[in-house]
C-alpha cells in the first residue's frame, strides 16, 4: 500500500504552518504521520513552531525544492519512509515554491512507486491577494491552479463582500477546487481536512498538471532568481514595542529593500522568548517556550543586508 502525501502550500506568510498545527493538534490526522518542511532560507523558524507541539520535523535548508535541490528533497522523503514508516507524510514547502515543481517530485523515480498524493491544500490571505497576484503572478497563480483545496486565512479581518470578491477571483483561476472561506478558527480540523471535491491523484496520471499551465513552465523564473533570503542572530534583548517599531520602520523606508516576509524567535526584555511574523505592514508576536538563541529570517527583493543587520545589532 502506498503512503499518502499531503501538501500544504501558500505564499509568504499566508498561515499554512498554523493551519497544519491546528489540524494536527486537533487530531485530524489519526494515524502515524511525518512532517517534511522545506524552508527557502538559511534557517527554519516554522520547524521551531511545530516542535512546540512535539512534532518531529525534517529540515532541509540547503535551498528550495522549486529551485535546484530536488535531489536532497527526494532523499529526505526516502529517509523518512525508511526511518519512520509513516502512514502519511505531510509536506510543507517554502512559501515561494510552485506546486507544479513539488508534485512533479512525487512522479519520478522511487517516490512514484511508494507514494500517493492525497490532499493538496493552498492557504491564501485574501487581504494580500491583489498585491501578490499583481507582483508575483507566476508563483501565486501556480499555487492556486494546481491545488485541490483552498483555505482562506484571516477572513475575520475583512468584511463579507471583500472575502467573496477574492473567492470570485480564485474561482476564475481554479473552477474545481474546494474553497473554504469561513473563519477556520471556528471549524474543526477534521471538517477542514474532509471537505474534498477531488479524488486522490494517481501519480501515473498524465493529467496531473493543467495543460495551460504546463505550456508556460519554461517561462517561469525560479524562486532563487526572484527572491533572496538571509538571517541574523541578535545578541541583545528587545521589548515587544521596540520590535514592532523596527518593523514599522522597515515597512515605511526604502533603505532596507523590499522585505516581503520576516519571521523569527527573539529574546525579550523579561528573559522570555517571542516568536514573531511580519508580512508587509502586518506584525504578530506570541510567547513560546524557552529557546536557546534569537534568530530573524528575511525574504524579499534587493534586500539591503547591512542596513538590516545594523537595525538589529
């Protein structure tokens, strides 16, 4: 029997890690599962978040599977199968990964004999839909076109009309996917997982990719040709207010480049640690269990690394 694969996709900061955590902690997955997280960057913050729930994570930080490290990714999957023999593997690719590239990995070599793609879930932040589709059309549309289920995040921040406007735009791109536009905090994890409109994909199917998309694949740029990433490791403590102030400054100033996404774990003034997320004018921080050190990971375009280092020294 083949091992089921679930893929959680979503552009930068959409909330896919927190959706995964919700489903796992609520028991939506009853059988033995393994998580493989592929982070585009030098460090993995999401792995630390998942470990707060005692979930084992295989980190792959040498690059992004949508770029040039598909070999490493395949080896990681085979290692998980051999070491843990899970009933299901959950894959969380980078926010700048293309679903076409991810799914293709499971159609080749040894993996297609061992695995079967089941759930493909794309998380979309409707508030940032227009900005991302206008600026990163190739990456963003690929995640929408090739998914089986779309879950909208942070809908509680928007009025009904705005949410439905985004649903309508998504539906024009993908006419078959299930779209969950309700506040997922009010929906049980199993209900989210069980709302399916597709049958499980057979990895030998020639219709895995939509024809109109596959014709354009050669024209797509790779993630590492568009985005750049780097990490810093602050030594000093900082208050929540000061941290928020720094990211407001990053949003309003052009001195730091175009910072699309930042996340990290930082030591606060009182000695506790906070895990934070920043996505284009939006900042959130929450306390986590003790950590050994502070780290901030940035993703963006034409980043001024020296200026960013200076801001957090």
